[in-house]
C-alpha cells in the first residue's frame, strides 16, 4: 500500500532543511513534500508555490503541516480544498500575523515594517536576530540558538532580499480568520507558551473559532520552534493525532459493515 501524502510548509526566512528532525520521524508513515519559499516574487507566490505541489495527480488527499507563515498558507489551503486536506496540523500557528483593532493575538504591523527596512540595510544581521527571537529565555540559556545554527542554519542555501520582503508582505496582508469556519478536517495545534513571534493566544483563537475536531497542545518554557527544541513530544502528538483519525475511520467502516450485514461479519 502506498504511503499517505504529507505537505510541510515552513516559516518565514526558513528552508526545507528546518524540518530535518520532524520529517525523519514521519517518513515511515508518509510520502513527504517539502515546500520552500525561496525566490518569491509577490505575495501571491506563496499560494502559487503550494498549488504546484497539491495539484499533482498523486495528491488526491493529504495531510498538511504548517509552521508560522506556513500555518497561514495551510489554513488558506485547508479552507479552499476541504475535500483534499485529510488532517491540518499547525505549529506555532496563526490566522492573522499582525494585530488589529479587533485582534490582539499578533504583533504590531510596525514591527514587520521595521524588519523590512532592516533587511535592506543588513540581511544577515536581520535574519540572525530573528532566529534568536524564535527561542524562549530558557532555550537560549541551554544553547538552542547555537545548536540551531550549527545543525540547521548551515544547511540553508539562502534567499534574496526581495523574496524575504515578499514573505513579510504576505505576513502583513494575510488575514484568514474568516476562513477558519470553512475548515472541515481535524485540526491539531501545537504551540509554545513563550512564543514571542506568534503568541500562544493565536492558537487559542483558532481553537475557539473552529470549535469541532480541534486539539490544542501547549508546551511550557518553549518558544517559536517547538519541533526543533521538543521534537520527540511533537512527533508523538502528531503520530497520535493522525493515527487516532485512522483508527476512527476504521471503526466507522466496521460499524457501517455491521449495519449493512445485520451483524453477520
């Protein structure tokens, strides 16, 4: 039997190498498509990039994992193609990255605009500062920033300033709160309590709006990249979530069979 399809969407300033630990643990169960944001030309490039993968003939149904910026793209895809998305898993997820008068679960738009200006002056320094902000105080104390740069950062090919700015424009422009009610697939939310980039309450907001078939997991003393600092726990929750749904489907088939045969199976 062929493996189920899994699409993994990374965050801003990241490349597919960031999934190394998590993807290795999921390859036994899934055929994995790793989407990359390098070379974006416009805001629309995010959706176009994802569509290049999910419109393949082999992608009749799939699970999607979205992290940070990737969670926005995942919500967009899950609400647009509800019959295709089997499971939706959001890591450090958000339905709107920036705060507004009626939404306090994001960062101030001025912070993103400042990052755009800093990119033009010094791309490497801006990225380094962003990478450090992904980790909680305790994680930084444990040397997780250095471990990330040594194990993951050195594998990055690098992206140009225009593409990185397009990603930031996508974060500013995207507001998918109204799309949450259109999601019909089971949803798993994994979020660090000390996430300084996408606050934990952004996942709570999603949980409250979806209401049904949603599970939220919170990690104490954890920042923006839980699948790197807490890979075993994240992998366990993901496998449990996907496996539990599979068991549910199997039980449904058995129940229908019993009904159709009058109990003679």
